[in-house]
C-alpha cells in the first residue's frame, strides 16, 4: 500500500509523463562524431559560447551525446573521467558535495563552509554544498573547469567550477525515457519530453525517480537492505521567442529525497580493539559495519530560474539576465560513533533560501570581444544540530546548537579578448566582489536550543564584510586552426565566514578570513590526424594564502571538535593531460592523467593538534590532494542487420589522499572499473544495456573522521561496492 508521500510522488510523475507518446524514431549518431563533437563551452559567458578547443582554459566538457556514449549516470562518475578531479559525496548526509579539483577541496558538511569548487546549474550558483551531488538527468551538457575561475564566476571557485546546463524546449517533439534496475534493488525511471506549443513557444517537462532498496548490510540487526533512498525530481521549462531579437526561458524544479542515514564504517571496530562491540565477525577492509541507530535524511528543494536574452546592435552583442531562486530544507540523523552502542548520534536540520541575479553584456568590436556584467547574490539559512552523547562529567546529553547566517554578495566584472592578429589574442579583465555576512551562533555544548524551535539566545554574534579584486591576464597563440597555446595569470578567493558547528571548550568561536589564490597556467590544445585525435595538456602553479581548513579533532566531550581557521600558506602545482582518439568510426579510446604536488610554505595554526605550531605541522600533507590520477576507457560500436552493438569498458586509478589536516584520516586509493554492453534497435530508438560498476568491489568512503571512544575509532561513511544492472532507453526525435 502506498504512503501519502509515495502517492504524491507517483502522481507528480504520472502528470509529467501524461503527454508522452511513442511515434517517432531517431538515427544513431556516428560514435566518432559524438566523442569529438565540437562542444560549445558556455562558461566563457560569450554570446553563443565558444568552441571547447578555442577556450583558453582547462575544461573537460560533455555533451548529452557523449554522456550517453560513456554511460555516465551520476555526477560523481565524472570525477574519474577528468584529470585531477574528485566529485565526491561526503556521505554524512546524502547529496552533500565535497568536491576537489587540483588538490583544492573541503572536508565538511557544515553549511556555512563555502566550497573550493562552485556548482552552477543553468546559471544559478548553489549557495550550499548540500543537495548538490545529482544524477545525470535531463542534461544538455556538463562542463568541468579546472583552476581558479574567479573572473567570471566570482568567489568559491579556487579549485574550479562545475557548470551544468539542462535541456531546453525543442522546436519539434522529442522524448528521451530511461528505466534501469541495479543490484541492491535499485530502480531508476526518468523521462524528458519537449514539444512546441506554437511557432514561438516551446515547453519541456521532465520527471525522475530513483528508488534505492539499499545495498549495504547492517551487522547489528541483520538488515540486508540498509541505505534505502527515494528521490523524485520534476522539472518544467517554458521558452518564448518574443521576436527575432528577444527571448526568455523559465525553468522550475521541485525535488524530494529521503532515506536511511549513513552506512558508517568504523576503522577501529574489530574484535581485537573492542571485543564484542561490532556484532561478531567484522572485516575492517570490507563493507562491514554495525550501528544501532540507522538514522535518516529528508531533503526537499524548489528552484526557479528565469533567463532573458536580448540581441542588440551595439557590438552585435547580447544582453543576458538570469534571475534565480532556490530553497532547500533538510533533516538528518546519523550514527556518528559507527557502533552498535549509543555513543554519539547527531540529528540536524538545515533551512536555506537564496536569490541571485546576473545581468551581463557580451559583444564584439572589430578585434575586441567584451563580456561584462553585474552580479547579486543573497542567502539566509538556519542550521541546528543536536549531539546525543552519554553524560561525561558536567556535559548533559542531547545538547543542541547552531545558528543563523545572512549574507549578501555583489560583483562587477569585465573580460576583454583582443585579437591583435590572426594567431595572437590577449586576454585581460577583472572582477570586484564585496560580501557581507551576519551570523548568530549558539555553541553546541553551552546552549539549550531545540531542533524545532531554534535558539532563544546566542553566545557569538558578529557581522563582517570582505572585498576582493580578482584580475586575469593571458595570451592565446593559434598558429593554425588545429593548435592553440595559452598562458595566463589570475587570482581567486574563497569567502571568509563563520563556524556554525562550534564545540571547542578552550577555544572561543571566531570568524575566519578569506582565502586568496594566485595561479599561473600554461596549456596546449591540439587536434591531429585530420581531427581524429585530440590532446589537451595543462601545467599550473597555485599559491594559496590564508588557506581555510576545517580541523577535525576527536574530543571526549563533544565527540569531534571542528575548528575552522586560516591555517597556512601553501603551494600546489601539477599537470593535466587528456587524449581522445577515434581509431575508426566504430572505435574510440579516451585517456587522462593528472599529477598534483603540494606543500605548506608557512603554517599559521596548530593543524597537527599537539598544541604547538612547529615543523611537525609544516611536514604534514595537504588534505584531499591525491598525487596521481589516471586511466581511460574504450568504446566500440558496430551496426548490425538487426540494429547496433556497443561495448564499453573503463578503468581509472586515484591515489590515496589524507582526509584530515593532522593526516590521521585517509581516503583510500581507488581502482574504479566499469563495463557495459548495449543493443540498439529500430535505428537506436530503443537501446537495451547490461552494465557493471565498481567491478573490483573496492571499498571507499566519503570521509574518515577520528573518534575518541576507543583506539582507531572512526566515522567513515561507505560508498557502494560492486553493482550490476540493466537499462532500457527510448528515444524519439
């Protein structure tokens, strides 16, 4: 029997799919053409975009055709197919991003912590890390930009940016439907339909549901379907061509996702370290875990994005305005001690709303290309956390804290590309950003707040503002149409802010300052063999001053103390390489390699946790910096008398990286192997696939936080292991 929530979700999907019919077929695109398709990069914010090989930036971009050809079904999978990129879910609360690019990442689920990798969907910046890790659904393209992108995107993109563009309404009826089933009783259903309402009006509706029956086993109670999750998204879009020079599109999205809490592995939970606690046989190298509180998460969000474009005669340019609103509500409960004992449980709530507007102009004046604009962003959120820890000394159980934060950001930017000759272009520009944040925080151990009613008082109230200028100068040299050399110097910064999860007894809560970055990058983009081989290379050096870090330290009173400070100055350097080769029209090979090296130049805060700042701190490794990442994939497609056959295999390796600043927590090395075979029928309007993911059954987790309860104790949320599945796809164009 369906619950009211399940019935409501089913009704939403049914309403979205009601207009769909199956009356047309589509011809399959040549595999070689799909994988070397000339993708238009929108992240340059030029009118109409720019071809990926002409963009003077290290970017890995994927069209809808390429995402299908590579069988990419979730955003985190792209973190292996692009060099020096990790698009990971932290695992504490489902959908919370801890993205890292070129060794710059965060290890936090605190909503007041700004990312190093910004996520932008249809021009809207996601103000929180929560609700970010999405499945690849209804996507026109995905662009992963490496390196600081402060000029065009502002703050919080020191590592890079992930730019997602969903599909637009089409001029003719189109449909793309997909159903899949994976081991672990994991079911997917999605559909995107678009059709014209008139010659000037187009409409799109899209619906998605993922009902995950739970892959993990909880040894504490024998639950073999732990990790249940149910996610539903419904999107619609209306586009209107008012006349030949003015058009607008309005996108609306509603989403709900709920399920079990984290599958929390404990690194010290063995029969030898703590007899009897972990419910018998326990393999610390496998997927075993045993928890008494299975917890939950419950997320809901709404997005509205209105984009208007006006083509003007001035510079043969375009004026674009993107107005966006998002609200996001979340409630979670996790067993943080990761044992069958009641040692540390933590329910939490987050309520957030944001509003942004970007007004920009892009045009050209003979040999000068100009992009300039104004940006406004405001958000407010409330975060409350209850720490349920048995009494120790004077600390009573069930203490709640948290607080509220309001912020406003304004920016002014301009970029100019001056083509001085057929082969040489100079790039220069800058962005000025001013940001103000107001915070009211109740320290978790010293206040009596409640999750439902909030806090009656706060022990820390503060208001601060920061401003920064991020310039960029560069050069592009294109000796021929198949070759580009580029070089640039630029700045970037992460916002200053506050710690909404303050638990330290001896250290007062305090604001932390912005993190600044200076970056030099040189690159080569080259097509060979009549466009059948494409190679892109980049080398970079980043200097980061006042690096912001969340220092995780185990604590017998609070369980974990999380201090957020400007801890050090550091240098990170490395190289990226990507190559795509179309060996035949039926056979494509892709490969990438990333190398990252980083070290502290000067340590400003005790990051080792030993009470002093000395050489011990300086010798530590930078967290989330995996030195080597490399791998590749091969895709083979062949037409047959009955349709088409596709075989695909991929293998990627990523080195281990430290998770915590004191290097006691570690993210394991990963060998990720996937495979797929597909069968296309009726000109590939129907495609049936069999696939396997994580074929080596590698145990990985999103974080590795040390706990005080016994030697080696950790909170390490697990990802899934080996998965097999089948998928059927219907395409109408």
